[in-house]
């Protein structure tokens, strides 16, 4: 690559050690030769020792119970990214990257992993699936999102969702993907529709604080400009939680705010 784009290893200025684990997982679809992945142009030393890379014939993986391109997840990817879905579905091979790390004061592991992912696209990859943010990228889409000088914004690594609360006219703002930073996902409940933009900006700010190392404690108070009484953190969830596949920190918008 004549003009390499290096991935950063963000320092985490708000880092507080925790018992949380960093978990990463990606699927790369394509046709690959058994040669060394050209990750050095992206500033990567190769996969960290905590990450396992397994290669599968696609026709064999289709029978796996956790195969991501079938069932409701497959329909989601097909509807959201039809071009990437068709390319992934036609690929003869699937590489699965999976790893767990202890909480870390920097994100060098992400720099090295993303450098390998970029190298795999250079040597035959046609699509990358990030199941933690429920997104399937074509090679071109992934490069546009992550191959950015000085690194892609943190929000590109995390999904922020908006849903309607059950039996209420209020909204639920929540994230997916923060476990790749070893942090709980954010759950912001009971948001009035009139405050959706304000709540979305707050959710992104809380996400960025955690990605940069902050860690909320159960019962911790959080002051918010213009909000009487602020918010209080409630910890919950786990890796088997169906809504997050992660632990989460929940905040409830004050009922008097509208």
C-alpha cells in the first residue's frame, strides 16, 4: 500500500482498572492464500496472542448453530447491507477472529487487530462482520469507515440505538459494542421524545468516556447540565443478556424532565 493509514493505540486518560474483560470478535469473508497477512503497513504487529484466528470452509460453517448469515440476524444483514451480504454469502472461506483480554490502559490490541483486518481485505477479503455492532461491511465500506487518518472516531466502533419503551411514549437510547473496550454498554431509559437529540449526545459522551477508560460504579451520581438531580448509575446484565450480550450501566431520565 503506497499511502498507509496507521491505526492508533488510543491512550485512555480516564482509565480505571476493573474486573471487566475486553472481548473482540469478527468474521472475514473471502478467499485467502496461506501466507502472512500484510498488516505492517497499518502499524500492526499482527494478532495479539490472546486472539485466535480460525479458518473455515464456508459450506461447512453454514451448518454451525451460531452461523451469523441465517435466521433473524441474516435477514437483518441482508436488509441493511444487501451488496455486502451477497458478497459474504458467495465467499468460499470464512475467517473467525475471537479474543478475550484483561482490562487495559490502552487500545494497542485494537490497533493490531484492525491492522490485520485491513491486511486480510488486501489479500482476498470481500466483507467483514462485526457482530457486536450488528453490522456487515463490504470491503469498501469497512475501509471508508475505519481507514481514516489518525483513526476513526470512537463512535464508529460502537452502535447507538433508539427504541420505543414498552407501554410508554418515552424512548430508550442504548449502545452495543463497548465490550471491545472492556466496558458495560450504556442504557438510557425513559427519554422524552422532545429530548431525543440531547439524550443521543449524552449517550455518545458516556460511551466515549468509557471507551477512554472511565468506569461507572453502581449508585454513582452523574451531574448533567440543565437536569435537576442528575442521573444515577445502575449496573446490570451479563454476556448472556439478549439485549446487550454484555454488562450494562443504566440511567433513567427524570420523570419531571420533558
